[in-house]
C-alpha cells in the first residue's frame, strides 16, 4: 500500500507543478511586458524617471504572490492522481481501485491490492512516473524570458534623449550632476592621492574602488554620483582612522608635551626650542643639526662650548621631566571614572581599563590607544633627552636626530592626509551641487546708474567683557626695580587658585588646562624677587 501511495503522491506533485507553471507563464509574460514598457519610457528621455530598485522588488513580490495563488487555486486529490496514472500507463484502474478499497478490509479488497502490487512491480510503474508525467515549460514562458532579456538590454543602454530636455521641460528641479563633473571630481582626488607614494600604498584598495565608479560609461549619472560619494565617504573615514591611530596620537601627545618646554631668554638652543614649541619639526631638525655642527666646530672657544653644553644639558633635563608627564592620561582616566593615579603605572592602568565594567568596548579601545600613545611619547622624550646629552658631550646625537626625523615625517604625513581629506570633501561638494535651470519669462531688466556717496560717521558701540579662554605671557616690562611685588604676587596667587578651582569644577575646556597652568606658573616665577632686587631694597 505504501508503494501505491508513493506513486500517487509523486504523480500528484508533478501534475500540480505542471499546471502552476502553465498558468504562471501567462502572468509572467504580462509582467515582463509591463516592465519592458516602463523601461522604454524610462530610457526615452534624457533623464531616468523611475526607481528601478523598487520596481524589481515589486516584480519579485508579484511573481511570488501569483505562484502561491495558482498553487492553491487548483489541487489534485490522491485518487485523481492515481486514476491519471492508470490512464497514462493503461493499468485499467488497478491503482485507483486499490486505494479506494483500502478501507474495506475484506477478501475482495485484499485481492485487488495484491493484483495492483503485482502489476506495479511487473510494469515498473514507480520508475516510469517521471517519464510519463513530464514537466514541460510552455512557449509562453519562453516568450516571457525573451521580453525580460530585452528589458535588461534597454536598461543597460544609456538614455536615448528623444524627449529633448534641452529646454528645461520635464527636468526635475534638482538636476543630476553630469557624468563629466563626476569623472573630473573623482580624477582630481585620484591624481592628488596617487601622487603621494605613501598615501597611495596605504589607500590602495579604497582608491581602486573609487576609480571603478567611473569605469562604466553607460551607467546612470545619478547612480554613479551616489557610488562616488559613498566611496569618497569611505575614503575620508579611512583617512580619519589613519590620523587617529596609535602613531598619530603619540605624535599629537609629543607636540603637546613640547609646549611645556621653557623658552630661555637667550642662548643657542633658543631657536630650536621655539621651533619645537611652535610644532615646526622641520625647523627644529635644522636647528639641531646646526648645534651639532657648532659643537664639532674648532672655531668655538672652550667657554662657548661649555655654555652650549650646559644649555643642551638643561634641555635634556626638561625632556626627562616631560617623559614622566602623564597629565593627559590621568585626566582621561578620571573622566572615565577610573583613578587618575593609575597613569603612573602603565601595566596597572591597562589592567584597570580592560577590567572596567562601566566602560564600553569603544571607550576601552580609545583609552588603551591613548595609553600606548603616552608610552610612545614618553619613550620619545627619553630618546630626545639622551640625544641632547650626547650632543652636549661632543658625541653625535643620533637618538635625537632620529626622533626629529620621525616626527618630521609624521607631521608631513598628517598634513598630506588632511589635504587628501579636504580634497575628498571638495570633490564631494562639487558632485553634490545639483543646481537647476531657471524658468524665467525672458526679457531683460533695465539698468540705470545710481548716484552714491560715502559719509564718515561714528556709531556708538557698547563693549562688554567676554569670557577669557587664553592669555599670552609677555616677558619684560611688567615689574621694575624698587617697586613692591607683594600686591602683584598676591593677585597672581589668587587668580591661580581661582583658575585651578575652575579646572577642578570642569568650567574650563580640557584643552586649555595645560596652557593656563603654564601661564600662571610663569607669572609666579616672575613675581619672585631676585637676589639683586632684595639687596637694592634693603639698601
């Protein structure tokens, strides 16, 4: 009995599928014909009119709905399928009779079943079902496929432009960027980035993807514009990542620490320290090379050589001090809810960050990057200090020279990356400009010269005190000999305490903390009376 049921169900499934395919072929031809007409209308003018992503989604949904509805509209029963098997294989209703009599349970039913099974086995009915119940694709379905291929060919072709478009009628208010504009914008970015070997190697994959957006000359200009904008946005994100990686953060931290160098009033190291404080690594490297040559020069007197060595030793001490600076990391740890004192121990800080439960993975990643940047900056400060000591002792300061070269290269890289990012923004803005054509009524406005004159007039202006965000310290001329410094010193100390309290209460932006502390530190030094002034005052 199971064999007979299997044969009937197999024939039933093939009959059902063949019937659905036959009916669906007509609907498929109708749908493809409608899409073909829409494609012709879309390509007829100079600009595309329809969103084809939505059209293809609707086409697929309609096809699925039609298939499901046709499958459920007409179903075959098992007895009907068995009867069709009997007819096609000329079994004289043996299978259908056996399935009908299966519930009777008498000797007649057993005899019918046994006869059906013997005939099925002798005629090999089970293996011949596929051959006698073929699934045939109707010619209508083939015509539908032909129409679908024609639709793809029409969409693959560029706009035909039979509808004109030059006069502005039918053109949407936001005119699409021309293909030439897009290609020129992309080419300008590629030309600038490929000119720099280092950047082009780092951005090889992104540049290839950007170049591929303009290779298809038959692509829709609007789609080309969207793809190019997306690739340029990805390129900008990649440049941002490069400008915020561990090495870039270490470079920024090194520049910040160099702001803490004390500028001497005179001496041979003054130009180099000034260049470092101004973040001009190119000039700082040149000044260091000059000091090297000066120390090796035989024209330098012993006294001058000793004075220069002392200045270099003093600079080395400042770098050693800067190597221990961890204010930025301590501030970030405190802002993240961790103990700022952990900044003094890199391993403890790393474990604390990794085990912090109140921080997200992104926050942990940024703190760990800052920690590594601080470590690199500290190592750089130590090497700079060692290089200054080498130069002071008459040796070649290779360590400092090497660090200057690294910072000089990093500064150039950051500048190039920022220029590349600006180029992407400029090209993207050019492609994003979609100004349309005006539709005026014609004619020209009359032009008439108007007499003009200028009157000098002073308008009263009320000036109010604003918030002070930074101050510049000027040396010299603030205090003179013989004046009392107690009032000035008390004022400086009061202002310093108030500033420190404002920093603690987070009323001052974090980027101004070091600047204000350095400013008031310098003021306190200037208000301290010197030994000569004490002697003159006592007299």
